[in-house]
């Protein structure tokens, strides 16, 4: 399934590609899955997609039946190359125009019981 996020919700269209296996998994759910698109601004820029059963917020849009998309911009609490015990804490980053962070395309898949996602700005 390929769909576009509605223009009435967003300032521009976003191409969303949902694999056939993800479509089947979405159809068997009672609640929508939320794909949270995280952009980390720090020493380097990192993109990550995580999946949630529920994630309320004003930066969440319906992308396809059973699939919602949420945006989260974050920064590290400092820029340290190594942190004991893993990554340093993340802080939410207030973006004046969050829609500017919307990617041009989003890909959602479901393999071996796990949700997989990616997004691209080009």
C-alpha cells in the first residue's frame, strides 16, 4: 500500500510505503501503531523510527489505516563521545516549525514479529 498524508493536515505531501506484511499486521491490530520519527540533533544528526501502541500529541498524523506518524526532535544532554552505561539522556528539542522536519518518504515493514521503519528527507 502506498498513501500520501493528507495535504489538509500537512504543508506538503509525504510518500508512505507500507509493505504487504505490514498491511496484514496492521489489519490484525485493535489499535493503530504509531511510528515515531525521531531526529537527533547533536554532534551528528541521527534518524530513528520507534513504534508505539499509543503516542498522543499534536505532532501526530494519520498516515494510513491503522498507522499514525509522530515527529520528535531531540538533542543529547551534552556532546560526549562516550557515556558510561550507554547514550546520554535525550532532551526534547523545541522546533518552531515541526512540519519542516517531515520527511519526503516513510517506509514501514513488519518482519519476524518486529516493526521496521525508515524515512528520508531527499
